[in-house]
């Protein structure tokens, strides 16, 4: 049986309505997940901010570690570095040495 009219048969209309309903439900579902569900836009933004913060902290700690490592190497290399630190931090004065303090 062929239909020559403009309107499709009843079954085709129902199939199209069902298909449109399914597509609308899928769009609603994906929009919900995009804005409110797991891995939503706001969560990803929060994760990026947290990642930036952690990256900055890691960089600061790496710089501090590098500085401490360089200091350890200096201490291993000689007594001059140890003497310099003792003079600066502890106020060490060598034997037969005169200490002058200038007050302003």
C-alpha cells in the first residue's frame, strides 16, 4: 500500500515523535551532566585552579630544595663556608682577631 499524500502514515508519525522525544531527553541529560553532574564545567574550573595552586607550591618547594642542596654542597666543599656561616649567624670571632662594632 503506497501513500501519495503529503502526510506520512500513522506509524511513521509515531516513530518520528518517539525519536524527537528520545533526542530531547538525551539533550536534557547531557546538559544536566555538563552543568551539574560529575566533571561539570564548574568542577573542572575548580580543578584547574587547584592544579595551578599546587603547581605554584611545587615550584616554590623545588626552588627551596635547590637552594638547600646548593648550601649542602657548599658545606661539603670546605671549611670556609662553615666559617662564613658561623661568623654571620653565630657571631664567631677567630683567635687573635679583634672585633669592632660600629654604632650609628
